[in-house]
């Protein structure tokens, strides 16, 4: 059951990233770009989670997962700070 939930989370994050980035390409509203990049990173984070928990059970990928998640949230934070006021 956990494999299904991890996979659904990855697919949901990927769908959100695609929708946000597609909307950015249409409107050129830069906050959509930063949000889309954040969700793209969260998709990578969820894929690493699936690999960590399901595929490579003997290898610990938690450091990589946390680094990708941190980078993704920092991208969104940067976008909120730099683009939020305009």
C-alpha cells in the first residue's frame, strides 16, 4: 500500500508542476515559474522517496531527498520574496 501512496504523491507533484509551468508559458507570470520549479523539485523528491523505500532498500537516500526538498522550497521562497511585491 505504501508503494502506491508514494507513487501517487510523485504523480500528483508532477501534474502540479506541469500545470504550473504550462500556465507560466501562457501568462508569463513569474510566480508561476517559481512554483512550477518548486513542484518539479518536489517531484524529484518523491521519486527519490520511491527509489529509497521500494527499489534500493539497502541504500539510504534520505540526505539526497532532504537536499532536493530544501532546494525546491528555497526556489519557491526566492520567488515569493522577489516576485511577490510586484
